[in-house]
C-alpha cells in the first residue's frame, strides 16, 4: 500500500476508469466474514485512538461500524445488489422530455470516507422504452452507496440509463455537499459541487436549456 506524506496527492480527482476500482477477489468472501474481519480491524483503530472498548457504550461499536459499512453504506459495491431496472414499451409514443427532480444522494467520498449528500436531477427523451420512475431513484441510490468521486458517480448513472433505455438522450445533474470539505481542510460549510453529464439530444443547447428551465420551476 502506498504511503502518502503529502495530503494533496490523496485529494487528486484522477479517474482511471468509470468503473469503481475493485479487486478481482472483491466478492469471494461472504458479507458475514467481511463484517467479522472489519470488526477486528476497526477495534484496533479505536484502540490506537485511545478508546476503552470495555466501556459499555463503545463495546458494540466495532460490530455496528462493520455491519454499517458492508450492509448499508457500501452495499452498492456488490453487483448482486443492483436493482432490476424494469422498462416498458413506449406504447404512447411519448417523445418529449421526462424529468425526475431531487433524487436523494447519500454517498461517501473515496478519499476520506466522509459523507457526500445532495440531490440528482435526471432527464431523458424516450425512444422505444420508458422506465418506471422509482427505478431511476433506486439506480442513483445503488451507485451512491459506494466510496465515490462525484464525477464518476455522474457518469455511472448516465451510462447505465443510456444502456437500459437504449438512447443516448439522457442528462444527469448532481449537486452535493462534501463533508471532507465542510468538516476538515478548508472547513467551508456553505459550498457545494455540481457535475453535469449528457448525450444525444441534450448535446443541443436548446434541449439543455429546456431541461434547466424546468428545474428552475420546481
């Protein structure tokens, strides 16, 4: 494992791939084994911080932490947990823009494992397929529940929807606050980060403007 002496190196947003970087054996172990191992490791971290694990309030923390990481915060790492994205034939012949506003983002930054929270706004122009609205929310939730970089999260959602809907005409806007900015480093409490990715008809500025005008009316 690399040892960084300059914090700036670890803050670099270098995307080597749109895919979340995973080991080839990432899912060889069952969740229960991972929880057991992380529990041991986190106990060591707490002890290094000088915390007394014999205290009644702290004794169960390593297990709670491990279970939270495997089952909750990072459930989106495992492709077996990916939601089934039901699509339907576009029998109505609907060809106008469809927008899902204010989808909750509840993620974690991969540099400090601190929360990223905010909202996603997603639009698409149907071709032969339409998708159940709740499936868009579930897809955002799935990709959010990984250690993430916001730029990658935006691209993962976009690419999956384009493939699922068999259209390039998808736009994804993420606006989020990063606790690694607000609680450490610069400690800026008010700033947020916006990322935008799109394709197909949304490459046309008039189409994008229509999308953003609809967002402003919500």
